[in-house]
C-alpha cells in the first residue's frame, strides 16, 4: 500500500504520503536539504501586512474537551465514521451553519461556509481529518484537530469578516489523503480559496529534554521555553508548516502568539516539499500541488508523541493547556486572515 500511494500521488503531483499513515522514518531517503527552523513567539518568516486591528474571540476550553471526549474512539470502519460525521454536522448546525455532505469513492467529507462581506475577497478554509487508523482511539490524531476546527467555526460563525470562512472535515486521510484529494479534485471548490489551514494532531506536548525530534535536514534554532531557558529539544511548541510560495499564511501565525500561548514554530518549505517529503504527510499537500497556499498546524506527531497510531492515543495523554493554547492560536490566525483586504 505504501508504494501504491507514492505512485498515485506522484502521478497526481510529484508525491506525498499521509501524515496520519506512515512514520517519518519509513519514508524513502531523499537528498539532504538544510533548513533552519525558527521557533519564536515574535519572529515572522515574512512581512505580514499592516497590523490588523482584530479582536480575537476566546476559545471555550470546556467545549473543546467536550468535542474530544465525544469523538474519542476508533473511527476507521463505516459505522464509527458515520457517528463522527453526524456529530460534526450536528455541531455545525448548532453554530448556525448548513453543513454539506460531499461523498467520494470510499468516504464522505463534511463542508460548511459562512459568507464574507466582500464577495470578491475569496475564502479561508480551515480543515481537519476525522478518521483514525485501526485499533487507535485517535484522540490526538485527530479528535483534537476536529475539535479545534469546530471551535473556530463556532466563534466565527456570526462574526462579519471581509473574507468567507469555510470549514471542512476530511474522511479517509489515514489511507492516503483520500478526502482532501477528492476535495481538491473539484476545481470549483478551489477557485475562491485564498488560503487553507489544516490541523492534524494539536494536543500533545512533552516537557523533558530530548523528547522532541526533527526530520533529517532540518536544524532547529534555540527557543525560549516557559522558564526563560533556551531549548529546542522539548516538545512545547506548535508547528506551522507552509509552502514558501505563500508566506502570508505563515506570517499570520507568527503574529498570532502571545506570552500565555505555546511558542509557534514556523517552517517555510521550498519547492512544494519535493525534496523534503517528510513535510507532505497530511491534507495540506494536495492543496500545495493545486497551487493553493496551505499550512499544516501540528504537534509533530511521532517526532514527539510515543502514542502515535497506537491504542494509547487516549484522553489521558492530552496536555489540555497546550491543546487549548494551540486552538487559540488557530483562531487568532484565522481571524487575521479573514480580514485581509
């Protein structure tokens, strides 16, 4: 299956394998590319437009946790994924959306949108996959991502913004990004997109020296941790991976942190990740290869968590403070991007 997915995606656009499907170590060797990772709450990889006067709505941690606990459990077979799909649709309706079911061969995506005040300003899409691998309750991967997107939708549903807000919940990411490939295969869904934010695992943090690892070819810079000490080997930051062709998206995240939120690591990836396939392992990749700017927001999966794709990916492993902070960062960045004119 791994080889087949590589073939299919190379035919699609040079190749990518799902973040949720394979470990970093299992990917084929590629030429080493040295790239420095900047980890900071204040540094930006790009010059973001003039400071936008945006008041950020605050997430409700209890709602986030309610979503995660409701979704916790294996979501691989049809019946379990149907429960999750129905839960997502119900929550979107409560927030005032009219969700659409978008079936494709093997699964069903859930989509909703709230129009912006300027019909020509385009849209920002925030998305997460809702399926799991077999025999994993999938709390971090990816109930946390789904919960955060639902909270983004709730907080911004009735907020007038320049751009349109879209949310999507992709099915079958774990077996080859099938949901996002189906979504991006419809040109009509892409024509108004000004940026995509994909969440995949945003709830796990580790606080001991050496618990955070990095892909080959990526060199971390020191970062001030919560104690004021410099560190790059603790998993206390949220990573934002974006294509270098669309630096505005990364800039929005770099400007969305505060001292009470997790540090933000921003990583601009050149050449759509062709030389660094480790960064092509989630639903952002199909958008890159359709020319749409997209970022992946993640706790770095198995580079940090020992529970990746295991039966131990449970509620007990989630760092609730880190999770809430990561969700707030996504809300802040989305609110900024929705107001750019």
